[in-house]
């Protein structure tokens, strides 16, 4: 974990310029070298993944939403794997600086090694955003149902409002 902010900023700039090397992807696993480290994760397709992709903090595994087009599974698996590594190695948040670095690396990789065009990247970004929006709506509907059920049971204080 990098404590000094100036050192962290320089490291973040350095990381953003790095490329994953020797990428191997089988659909259910991804392996590559990044930042002098071999990164290997299981890739699991799941229903209702809020961010379209996430990762386990306990085991080497990334989760990908089942609504994502097959051609986008490799870049999003790479994204999740690098974001997981940056959090574990440097303490970078997947919701802030870690995500920003990872998205740049992912985009550069997709353009250079997967033949993505600007239109492909735009389509990919829109699909990830649509999945996020759909899954968030799904979650809100289920929370409302749960709150109604808890209120009927009498176990929910009246002060709690519906989402």
C-alpha cells in the first residue's frame, strides 16, 4: 500500500501507461502479466451483477453479468482483474482512482489487441451502462417488495420510508 500522496500520484500515472501482457482468456478464466505480476482469475457469469462486473475480495474470481454480449466478456474480465489487483496491491478504490486507471488500460487493450474502433468502444460503454441501469432498477424493485413485506410483518419501523 502506497501512503505518500505524491508517490501514489506518480505510481497511478505509471500504472495507467502499462499494458497487460501475455493475455490468455478461455471464457471461464483469465491470466496475464501486469505490473510485474502474473494475475489469474476465474471468470464467473452471474445474474443481476449491479456493475456489469465485480470481483471477490477473498478468492481470485471476477463476476460478469449474464446480459453482457460475448464479445465484451474479455475486456470486462480484464477490467475486473486489474481493478482487483490495484485494490489489493496499492489500496486503490475500484469506485474511484482504481476504476479510472483500469478503464484507460482496458480501452487501450481493446483498441490495440481486440481491434475495437471508437464505435465499438462506445457500444461497449453503452451496454455496460444499460446493464448497470437495468440491474439497479431490478434491485430497487426488490428492495421495495422487501420493505412492504417487512412492514406487513410489523418488523419495520414506521419511520423507514420506501425507496
